[in-house]
């Protein structure tokens, strides 16, 4: 599978000269399987440049999105604003003939639809309603421990704590390779639960929340996000191949992220997990798994 990163920032977009290298868009990652099907994880503002790339045909997807033949699946970890705010600006949704299947973190399909319908409310958007979009959209509610197939991808879900609420982590497998997406993970001070570690076990790539420094985490544990030390700890326990830090605090400059990646690598060494590579996710990053 081919993984592309379009947005790496948590909470709000953070454009500007100090965030140019990693990027200022909020979370969006795409996965293209060996059949060329597009699967999108989260719809932060990073989905906007993804839409542009699809219309420019600069990605190896099977379907022609510009000609109204686009067909994509979306996995939505949760409905917080930074994970949905790019959706009304994703160009293919305005093209009649586009088909989207949105699998959201909710008990029912109706609740996923209501979440995105609310975003179209005229108080927030000139679109008024999802019905004004050109795309045909199908909704599915997903809870934890669900397994389903997306084209050639085998997808499983796991619930992670996130402050007073929860998010879904997604495990995506194809041809014996495994990607885990775990954004907005807020474990307790004692670390990730054992079943979460097992869910991540031996993944080739773990894209993991790394919002805070340990000093910030001391003061903000109740917000339900990870520090780079939390990410290192769970990656070491799970024995993952590559840890990709993600969902950076909006106030962290590129230089701070550089330092966090370096210190995360040091922590992995200290934990005896030196074979786990660590990198910082950036807009434009491509990983072939
Ligand atoms: Zn977030």
C-alpha cells in the first residue's frame, strides 16, 4: 500500500513561516491499495490539497475523480473539528458522480451523517445541507473491534481514550503489511492498555499522536492527547518497525518538532527499542509499505 500524508497538525491549522517544513494543515492521510482504490483517514484541512492532487491526476488512483468517476472510502477517527473541517472544501464532493463511503466513529450510520450534516448548517457554511453536494455519500457507523474490507485493505478498529470521549484507531492490512493510524490517543499516566498494545503489535508503520512535550503533558493529561514519550513507550511495547510522529501541537514550530523527534529516538534507545525507526510526519510525506 502507498501512504501519503496531507495534514499533520492537531487542534487547529497552523500555517506560517515557523511551520513550513512539517506543514500547518490538520490531520489527513491517504492510503492507496495495490488495486488503486483510495482510502482517506480523517478529513482535516489536509484533505483540501488531496482533492487538488486527485483532480490533477498526480496520484496513482484507479478512478478519474475529475470526470465524476471518483470512488473513495473515508475512515473518520472522530468528529472533532480538526478532523472534519476540510470536508466542505474537498473538491471531489462537488463533482456529480463521485462516490464516497464514510465510515465514522458512531453507533449508527445516521449519527455519522448527522455529524457532517450539522457542519453544513447555514450558521457555519453556505452549503446548507449535504444534499447540495454533487457526490453520492454513503455512511457507516463503526465501533471498536469491527473488521471490514475496503477494496483490497483489511480494516480493523480499536477505541482509544481521548479526554472525556474516545476516538477510533485503525489497523489497515494488505499483503502481510500493517499500518496503524492512532491520532488523538490520550492514555492514562500508566500508559496504553494491553489490548491497545496488542492491536499495534509488530505493525510495519505506526502513525501516532505526539501532541506534547513531557512537560506540557504534565499539565494537560486530561485533554486526551499523547506526548512523544507516550508514543515512544507504546511503540517500544508493541515492537513496531517505524514510528511516525503526528498531530503536533499548533504552537510547536518546526524546530520544536525536530527536537521532539530526536528525543523520541533517544527514548526508544533507552527502552531497548533501537530497531524502531522514528520520523516526524510532514505534508508531502510518502511511505510505501
Ligand atoms: Zn485532533
